[in-house]
C-alpha cells in the first residue's frame, strides 16, 4: 500500500524542484510547506511538526476472526426455541416427543433433498456459492464403472456398496486377476465395518430382525436404550469377510485387525480371541486399535472378575512386548472393562490412571465417567463419600473439552446422578458451571442424554433450593433446553408446596398443558389436591377456580381420562370457595353421571355456600340429590336446610319428607 | 361416494378434449358438478375447521402465546436479536402498530403485520449492542499515532483520503460487487497549481470538484477489483496534475466564451465606459490612446470596473447592485 504512494510522491518530488522555480511568486506567502505537493505517508519528519509521526504496523488476522469476536458478545437467549426450528409459538415443538418428531422430519427432508440432488446431478450444475461449497454440490452415488476390474472394485468400496464390492471381488478372483493387497485390505475393512450388509440408506432399510441376535448381544444390551437395539447386527458364521479372509494367500496384520475389530463390533467375541491367538501364532503384531477392541471384549469372554482382570493384564503385557504404544482409547477400554469387574475395580482403576499419567496421556471425560461409575454405585443410598467427585470437579474447573471418545457424553449425566443421590447442591452447581464453560455443552450428548442430565439437575434444584431460585432456573432451562417429564413436574409441585408458593399453581398448570402432560391423571389429581387443600386469599381463589374449570374441560375433552372421587370433590370445593354456584352444581351432577359419591363435608360446604349466596332452591335440590345417593347425612342436611333457609311451603314439604325418610328405613 | 364423482369427472373431461369449441363450457360444467357432489358427500372428506369433531380426532393445536410473555425485564436484548433478522412479532416485546389505520380505528397490531416485516429494523444494533461490539473489536485496532491529534494535522500530513466499503452477507455468496468501489478525496489547495493549471484542472475534472469545500473527489468503479480501482484512481490523480500543467498549442485559441470568469479589460463594458467618458469630456485633451489610459487609471473608473466584474462573476444580489449604483453615480457625478 505504501509503495504506490511512494511512487506518486517520488513523481511529485522529482517535479518539485521544477515547480519551485515557477511558483515562488504566487505561493511565496504560503511558506515552504507547499513546495512538495504530496508527501510520502509517514516516513518524513516535517520541519514544522514537533514529533515524528509513527504509523504502527497493521495487524493481521484470520478471515473469520472478526465474526468470531462479534459472536462472542452474544449469549444464549433463555426464551428462544431451539435454533433449528421456526421462531413461532405455533410452529415450534412443545413436548419432547414433538421435538424429536420435528428434528427428525427436518433431517428427513434434508436427506430427501440430498437424495434428489445426488440422483439427478444434471439438474444441479450451476454453482451459486462463492467461495465454492463442496457439500452442496451433487455427489456421485451411482456406479460408473461396470467392467470387472480393480478400479471398479475400488469405486464400489468408496461408495460403500458392500454386496456389490464382494460380488466384484469374487468375479475378479474367478477371472483370475489378482487384486492388490491394499484393495483387499480395504475391502475387508468395509465388510467388517458394515457386518456384510449394505449401510442403511434413504431407500428401503434392511433391518436385521432382533431374534437373530445371539445370546452374547442380548447380554450386552445397555440398560434403558431404545430402538437402536433393533438395528444391532450380529456376526454370522462364515460370512463373506471370513470367507475372503480364509482365501487370502498371505494374511498380514491389517487383515487380522479388520476381522478382529469387526467381530468385536458385531458380537462374535470368542471368535475374535481365537483369531487373535492365530495372529500370535503367525508371529504378527497387532496394532493399537485391535488391542482396544480385544480389551473391550474381555468381560464377554470371561465370567469371573479375577479371570477378566488377568486377561486384561495379559493383553496389556503382550501390547508392551509387541511395542505397541497405548492411546487414550486403550485406557478407556480398560476402565470400561473394569466397571464389570466388581470389587477389583476399586484397586486397579487408580493404577490405570497412574499409568496414563506416566505415559503422558491426558484423560478425557470418558475416563472420568468410568472412574465415577467404579466408585459410586448407582442406587446406593447412605452417606457416600463425595471426596472423589469433589476433587475431580475442582481439577476440571474451567477446562474446555473436546470429544475424544464416544463415551464422553455420559460423564455429565452420571456426575449429576451422583449429585442427586448425595443431595449435594453445591456439587450440582459445580457440574453445571463446567457444562457452561466454552463449548462443553456439546458434550451433553444427544437430546435423550441432555434430557436425562437436565432432569436430574432440575430434581436436585427442586429438592434442595429455595423456590425463587428454582423458578429462576425453571424459566432459564424450560422449555428451551429441557422438556420436563411428569416426575419433574411433580418435583416442582412439591417444591412449590414446601415453600408455600401455591399461588403459582395456575401458571404451572398452563405449562403442564403445553407440555402435553395433562393426560397424566395422577399428576392432575396431585395438582388439584394441592390447590384444594387450604383456603387462600380471594384473588388466588379466583385463579384456582378458573384453573379448576380448565381442568374440567380437559377431562371432558379426553375420553381416556377418568374422573375419580377425589378429583371431582377437589374441583367442586375450589368452585365453591370462589362462589361459583352454578358450576359447582354442574359438578355435583357429574358425580351422579360418573357414579361417584360425594362426601359429607362437600355437601355441608355446598349448603353453607348456598346459604351465603342465598339460593334456597339450590339447597332443596341438594338435599334431593343427597337422598338420591342414599347418603346417611341426608336428614342432617334436610334439618339444616329447613332451619336456615327461607323456604316456600312446597320446598318445606319436600324437605320434611327427607328428614323423615331414613328413619323409616331403619325401622 | 367422493371417489365415484371423481371418476365421473375424469371421464367427462376425457370425452370433451376432442371438441375444441365447447371444451371450455363443458369443462366448467364438469368442474361445477364435481364441486357440487363433493359438498353433498358430507363431512368425511373435508376437515372441519371450527368444531371439535368426533372423539378420536386430534384436537386442534392451540396457537400458543408469544414468547414475549416469558421475557424478564432485565434480559440481555443483544442475545435475543444478535444479528440482522426480520421483525419477529413474538420476540419483540413492544406494542408497536404499523400500517394504514382500519376504518375509524387504529393501525393494525404487530402480529402478522407485513408492513413491519418489509421495513429494515435496527433491533440488532441497540446502543448496548454497539458498545459490546466496539469492545470486542478493540483488539483488532492499533493505536492512533499520538502526533496526529487534530484534524488539521491529519489533513496536513495525509491529504489524500481513500474510502472503500466491505460488505458482510449471509447468503450463497460472500462476494458483493459494491465492494470494488473506491472514493479518493483530496483538497485542491494542496496542489501546486498556477492560475492556468488550476483552470485547466477544473475544466478537466468538471463535476467532481466541489467549490465550497475545495475537495476533488474521484470515484472509480470500472474495474472488477478494489485494488485495481485504487490504482486507477491514483493514476487519474497523477495524470490530471501533469496534464493541467502542460500547455497545448490549441489552448491559445481560448475565446472569451471559454473563460471561467469575466475580465473587464478589452470588454464591451470598458469600451462603452471609455467612449461615454470621452464624449463627456468634450474638450479634447490629446490623443485617443493616451486619454484612454489616463481615464482607466482614474479611481472611479476602477470602482466601476470592480462593480461590473463583481456583478458578472457573482450574479445580481442586493449588495452588488448597490455597489454598481454607487460606482456609476461617482463616475458621472450624479
């Protein structure tokens, strides 16, 4: 930038001398300044200025640095819907199932679009993006090479078409052409990764039925997970991978590695170990990934704890002998296997950690998760020593994590579980502050894991915190980060009850309705009982009555929800307290319709409200209703009615009838 | 029943395709019959908008309340509107109204208001947001040289000012063709120009010169890249300067009509004045030329000259007319 200016300056300077001669007459008064018209930028010391002008050097930065700096001024908006949805209350999800449905449908739409673009590349040739965005251009999904050649085989491998690749390989062998070692290894990798099935695509999914899963897979099913189990594949006896492997003239360690890892991934553990002994017999050495796979398979091939540990140590020693350097995943697999070694874990886990430190491998969140699992058994009550987790959190404070192991995502929910079990609020806050550091929120996992984490955090808060703080957190995390389940709402109701903030119940009811939990009868009944338990101030009573009417309309709207005696009486009581006589009367009729019997207290209450609002006709009707139910309290009611109300003669006669009736029956 | 009608419709449609003349009429007829049949087929096909419908149908989804209800008063607005987005009525907690008022009423409310969506809004650039942005951008800046503390000093050391704009847009392409435009501004007084050079420069430059502020501004956008436009602007400046100093042969043919300002010497006004004065002084004093020169050197004639020059150059204003009047009176001793 300075260079062209200097050039201009030079130009002028060269003419400057020429100009000076002509100009003195006209410009003499202007002083020396004007002799050189344009000066160079910066480097000259002017005669008239006192100090030199120092132009600092220009800073340079990456192309996104400015945008990143501006983005750092912005934080999360607690009322906003998740960013992938439209910012409209009608169009954004309100319950967790809606959230899943909407995000899956978005993904499905995207996949459909990708499918169209990739399958019709001739319509999508124009490139609007500047600079070029490769992932938006159509990618090749169809095979171009049809002839039997190694190129075609390589193409099928890159396009992940497993069965086509196997076919091509067989054809090549039949034709007598030799396939290069590298291609064969890649083919084996492909087959073992996908367990000899084509990967599920946008077309018809080839779902393996779960009944074929062997016993081994059944044992290894993780607790409480969902439909992913149906897609779990099982390693079939003598499938293409094994067949091709056996046909190979010389097998090198990479082929063995592919087979072993595939077997471990798809459940054939003992086979994996036998193949490993094969490998040892052939005096080959395995690589670190193979060892990781074998270590993770140890608990499935041995039953007793010490046998398992012995096998692990044996594998580690062999690793040492073969001069294979362990990595983070090795130690994580050791710890994961130790989790299933019972009491041995507490002795050996710290040793493993020390080994890690000695090798200079920084532990990841998965490591910490395994350690927590070892030392804090779930469900165990009683004073748990929280020292370990305290130390761990103090050490990890302020650290920013990246995902280095797929198991990292379980750390935060297990840590929160421990906090919940030990009812330690400070610890919970510490864990949450760790989540809020930088990008750590990404390590909370998928939406299910996230909901588990926030559910536990919220229960802890409801249990231990003051209601104002609970409400503050409620507005912060619900529903933008977490859709509470009925248990969570129940915890919140309890917290409101404990701190005496029952006046907030109508707003909570609105939230329950939005979340779709208004079809859970026990939750609604609990809400009603909390509202009806005590008398409150008139405005609160009014809001409760409105809420009760809303509950009634919900019950009426759904055929699956059944009224119970308690819920009916609660609603009636609430309406009575707000002096809504007509609606209360409708409720009593509803009692009759649903074959439930109102209690004596309720009827007395009704009578007194009738009296205060002066509706004698109602009182008579009430006594008639009570008689229809054959309640023992009928004569008492009749007597009170006669005594306290201004009645017509007709009404009096009706009432006196009831006064007498039961006596007749007892006779 | 509905399906039967549909089939009938199709059948009718097909038979009428051949008859071009009556096609339109019959098509309308078929359309009408189909519609009529559908409406009599009962509620099964058509969704019932208003009512609840029978048991087992999904209840109508409530529109939901806007999220402004949940916004606390002390929220961080810069996080709600971090970047330029269109107006979202459920995110802005202000009761704005916009549009032509309904008959005998008020402008429509913000919910579903297209007028509010059409106009640009600066909700993402509140003073708080700008403050935060400035703080975040400070590390990218170097410090200002301490010697340049006044505007005058800046002008003196850096007389040429170059301006160009960068654009940021979230779209398929980050390029913006307007980013190539370069404006170069410089004060003409900083140049070494004599009278001729200045006039020639002004003639060459034309509209790019602003007389009031004495700034020459060159805007270049003919090249596709900003660097090219910048160099072209500098080249133009250099060339203008040198060209204005050169005196071409054909410049001698400059006529009075080309002159930028009026000069009294050898003009009609001077001739008229001198003739008038000569005729007034009847007593012949000598030769013509000498008398003229003497007359010219008289003070009132000089005043007259000044007033005429002023009138011609500056135009007729109150004060210039007065000056002319005074000068004329003095010359003719009126």
